[in-house]
C-alpha cells in the first residue's frame, strides 16, 4: 500500500467502519509513513474536538417556548408584494363566489365529487383566516405609520422650502438696496 | 409502542394532532442542526418553523421510500441554504457555548474555550463542508443517509468529509487551538 491508496480509506478508518483486513493494511502503512501517521493524528484530533462539541451541544440551542409567528417591520416593497398577494387571493375568492357559471368554471377545476370539509380542514381554514386578519391589521398599521411619516416629511420639506424662499427674498432685497445705493453714488459723482 | 415517523406522516393527512407529535419529536434535532449550520441566531426559531411548514405542505405527497430523517434533513439543508443565500454577505454568527460544570475551574475554562474555538472554526468553513460535518456529527444519520440527503454518492460524501475535517483542523490551528491528539 502506498500513500495514494490510503485516500479512500481514511474516513471509514476514522469512524471505525473499515473492514479488518484494510484496517490492518492501513495501519501497516502508517507505521512506515510519517506523513500518513500525521494525517491520521490530525483526523483523530479533529474528530475528538467535534465529539466534544457535539456532547456539549444542548438538545435545543434556542430558548424554549412555543413556536410563533412574529410580526416584522415591512419595507414598502414587502408591503406591495403582500398587498398584491392579498389582492390576488381576494380576486380568486370573488370569482369563486360569483353565481356566474362561466366564471366559476374558469376559477374552479373540474371537481370529481362534492366533498364536505372535515373539521380539521375547517380549523385549518379558520386559523389561516385569523392569520390573514392579523396580517391585515399589521399592514394597516404599517401603512398608517408610513403615511404619517410621509406627511411629516412633506411638512418638513415645505417648511424648509419656505425658509429658503424667505432667505432668498431678503438677500434679493439687500442686493437691490445696495445696487440703488451704488447707482445713487455714481450719479452724485458724475454730477 | 409509539407510532413511527412514517405512521405519523400518514396520519397527519387527516389528523393535525399527529403532526404535533412529529414536531415535538423532531423540533430539537432540527433546531440543533440549523443552529450548527447557520449559527443560533433568532432565525433558528423561524427556520425550524419553515422546515415544519414545508413538511406539512408536503404531507399528501410524502412517500416513505427512505428513512423519514433523511427526507427531513434534506428539507433542513434546503431551508438553511435558502437562508444562507438571503444573508450571504453576513458572517455566520458565533455560538455561545454553554459553560462546562466541572470541579476544576481551570479545566472547565479550557474546555469551554476549545468548544468555542471549534464552533468558530466550523462557522468559518464553506457551507458544503460545514453541512457534511454537521450531518455526521450533529445528527444520527449514517453515511448512506447523508449521501441521500445531500443527493451525492457515498464516496463523494466521504471524500468531502475528509477535506472538511482537514480544513477544520487548519482553522483550529490558525486560531491557536491545537486539538489534543487522541490516543489511538
């Protein structure tokens, strides 16, 4: 056995899955080859360190508690995407409920047999509806917040513009007065 | 005798409480794997929820062809990869390793430091290398199951793991940790 022959054997050797015959051959080679002896020691040491870490890793690395959906701040693009999705969903629901048969055929796939929804499906739908309502409230709040923020920005902007405009008017007045004074002085000099 | 994972998956098509059992059974290992793949950020909660949502969404399509855990960890990998892509500019956060309770405070400090070092080194590996180490060391999957979860031949998994371990050792040495060589 030479060094290149050992390549496919190391992992099975490391995890004790190498058949006895191949293990003996590898050990014989390691006894003669310092490079492979070092490679084996590195692998064993790294595995030992990982075993140590795995042994200390808690069953769960996150705080215990029920899983939950947390509201997040949405960006304008995110809100637009959600609104589009809600719009699509509403349109589908509207199409579904229209008495127009032609539209219903378009919206609903050909059902094989009418089925009564099970209690679990109803509970699932109710939960989804509640989630949608919560999402709706969140979105409404977020849009209101954005509107307020936009209104504040608009007010600030107008105030700043008005201030700048007033400054400019004053400066123009001063320039005008200076020009008049210069003109007057020029006239007196020439007379 | 408790129901198998396959049975629970089959039952949860009609009965939502079976799915609760499945979540109860698998949430800790799933969170553990995600935390090791991405770091225990607050996202671990949301990502494990995403894993179970995907499983629930696929309950009607589920076919017990292989071990349930293989299928589950394939979903964990997909969710983790998606999350990694979403925050690819960010470094994987470090893990605060739990303090070790021993009688010798000096030994405890050394051990905790080594664990943090390994955790840090793991976080610095490329995702493909981290994945194979996490699946081998932080789950109960066999090599053939890891191969199936990664959709790679077993020989590729083993050679990738060899490279991953060498890189991990290199990272540890770079950080000044020289893992103690074990008695053979």
